[in-house]
C-alpha cells in the first residue's frame, strides 16, 4: 500500500498537481490512514516517526532521503485540505 501511495504521489508531483488541488486530497487521506494504522494513532509515536524520517537518510535499508520531496508535498497537501494528523 505504501509503494502504491508513493507512486501516486510521485505521479501527482510529476504532473505538477498543486497541493491545494482537490485531486491531491485523497493522497493525504491515504497517507494519514496508513500512518494511523502503523502508529495506532499514538501522537508520540507519530512525532517520533516523523522526526526519524526528517533526520535519517536511511531507515531499515530504505532511502528516506530520496522520499523527502514526496513527504514535503504530502505535508503541503495535508495542510491545504485540513487533513489532520495526531498532535
């Protein structure tokens, strides 16, 4: 599911879909559903996970540095559409 999401996010970015565009909102909703499932909705775990992905270049062999532009885009989409994440 993550790979499908990131492929769709990259496609939206490649197509220059603005974060505020209605077509982008489902991407943020899918992201939130996956993150919530992974963290169990725990705000502390969410914050720790977010920090790890922002500061580490690799996580369990995954190149998260290369994923940062997609994460930044998703954050902009989330903010533009009010898709809330755990606080």
